[in-house]
C-alpha cells in the first residue's frame, strides 16, 4: 500500500503534535529542578484519566494489534479472552494490590521485594526484569513495529527501526513518566479512533446497504466457527487456548503477573495522586480492555471474507488497512505508530527507572537528584541503542516473534506471581521461599515442557504456579522466619473501595459475563 499526500500530512501532524505536547506537559514550575520523583514517578501526581489511558497505551503495541488480528483471522473471537479476562484482573489489581503498594511508598517492584523479603531477591528480580525488558520486550516492539512501518511506507526496515527508537526516546527523554503518561491520553484516543475506523469500514463492506450490524451478522452467519470463546479439544487451536483454562487456569496467573507485578505497567498506578485516583484509573483501563477486541480482533475476522487465502494470518490487519481510502489510511497508520511509540516510551522509562532506583542509587546513595535524573536519561539512551542493535540478531530468525516472548516469559511468570501473592497476603513467607519459587518456576517449566511437550502452554503455566506455590510455602515453613527484613505494612491498609469503583467493577463483570454467554 502507498500513503497519499493527505495520509502523510496526518502522520506528520501527529508526530509533531505528540512531541510538542510531551515537552509542554513536562515543564516544571519556575525555580523547581526536576528530581527523581518527578522524572520516574510523574511527581506522584497522575490523575485517574492519565493512569487509565496510559495503562492501555503501554499494553497495546504493533505485535498485539497485528498479532491478535491475525489470531482473529486464524482462530476467531476466542483470542479476545486475553483482553476480557485482563479487564477482570485489573479490578483485582485496583482493589487488593495498589492499596498495599501505595501505603508503603513503593516506587519499583524490586523495592517491594526487598522491603518484604530481603536484598537478594530484589537483586535477582531486578536483573531479570532488566534483561527481559531490554532483550525481549524492547527488541520485540522495535522489530515488529519496524516490520509494520516498513510494510506500509516501503522504507527500509532497519531505517524504520532506528526512527521508531530515536523518536520514542526523544519525546520522553526530558519529561520521563510525566511526558509518557500525559501524552498517552492522546495516543489512546488516536488508537481507538483509528481502530474503530478500520472496523467500521470492514463491516460496512460486508453489510452493504444494511450497515455495520448487518455486516457483523453476515460475518457471524458465514463463519460461526470464528465466534466461540471456549474452544473444544478437537479444535486445531486448542493448544493455544485450552478451553476452560482461559477462565479458571493459567491465564489468571499470566494476567496477575503482567498487570499487577510488572514495573512497565504498574508504574502508572504507583505514580497516582491517591489510592482512589489509582483505582479509578484502573477501572477506566478495564472498560477500555473490553473495547480492544472490537478494534483489533473483529477486523481480522472480517478479513476471512474480505481477503480469504492469506499466506500468513498476520497479514490480515495490513491487508484491511490497504482497503482504506486516502485520509482514513493516514489516521489508522498514525494510530499504529502511536501504539508502537507509546509502548516503546513506556518500556524505555521503566528500564531507566529500575536501573537508576534499584542499582545506581544503591551504589551511590549520596548522589544528587540532578545526577540521579541524568543517570536515568543515560540509561534510557543506552537501552534504545542496545535494543536497536540487538533486535535483528535476536528476532530476525523467528517466524513467530510473539511466541518467542511468551515462551521466554512463561518460564518465570508463575514464580513471579507466587512471590508477590505470598508477599502481599502471607506474612510467614520468607526470602528463602521466594527464591525457591523463582528458581523452581524456571526448573519446573523446563521439565514439564520436555516431559509433556503436548501440554498447552497455558496449562503448563497453571500447573507450575501451583507447584511453585507449594514449594515456596514448604521452604518458608522449613526455614527461619525473617520478620526483621519485612517492613511492608498491611495491618492498616483499607481494602474498601469507593461507590464509583464498586459500581463500575460490577458493570465490567456483567459485561464480561454477557459476552461469554453470547459467544460461548
């Protein structure tokens, strides 16, 4: 496909606008020098609307838009479980996790682990997260994002990769998290507008004079097999989404780890003005997650009728973009770039935060605020350079880059979830138990994958979580308690939530239940 002059103008206006907005929101009051709290935690003053939209912007990137649309083309609406179950997970994070983190002044997830367990587990997990964020997450967003940009514009992929990295770094380098979170409101607005545009166009093509609803009805009637949320064992994609496991199994473990204990995501909640603002932000994010399948998965399913016989499912979304008229293509392409850059900027900022607050300030506790911020900026630059240089060597040979990410993180996810859940809600858990869960999670995951290669990935995560939990509890009970190391207060934490949160949460639960009932 080729971008017309109006398309190019739309994209350029977006790029200039988002850069200017980032610099404007990053300003400090006259006489105030930006300190580490300003840079890494947006002065701990983020409002609910910024938290909610920034959670979604950090989460959705090119690999999710193109990958989930491709999954919609291949297996249907069932892939929406990742989104709709995430909405329920966000409610748990808001009600039970964020009050503890904010009460204890937590800035990073490794800091929580040290305050709860000890310094060894903090170091182990901080190193793990830095490696994961730089060599898995950052490189995958850059690589898959550059593929998307190259396919649409025709420019060289490496040039696209460099441009994405440089711009994502530049617009948030001065302002830090504040620049990221306060511009994400615009990024998500553009993402939703672009997504709705492509959904509307594809359904309108199918519905003809009958309109969008007629198009959806025609699509469902022609391909009913693409509209089941719970796959049966005879489905060829059962191994990817193993039936009821999406409701009662390993998907919960993956979602709790991702949304509740992942610095890249939870940092927005940690930067909230108050617990209530954080919870309202999480509630907004939950409602937005309900919308994501409509703007990402449905175009992929529509492609089954509009573009049958694609060589690869991941071609579905770019192919649907090719049907867009001039102007609309520019809007959707700008939305795709917004998704890529918002995720990149969030990841870069989180890498800088962990490196600076969990390593540098430990080695140089007397460092000035100005120097700490400068180190954070240098860490951001270094992360982008490493990501750009290592993306192709790491991912160039993988046909399924998204699967590479899941396989790598899947070894650690059960252990991470165990460590945090016990740390939050069982005071007898100690550092030995936490380390046993971390090591056991990797060892058990590898063992089960080798011994039971046919076991679905999601089921493996569920079983490893259960076994790692048992291991952590046993080791904690068999070794001395470490009460002296535990400075996390939970005795005075209130888990009561506002009427707004409770009513909103009830609506989210009812909508998810209705969706599963309608498309079971």
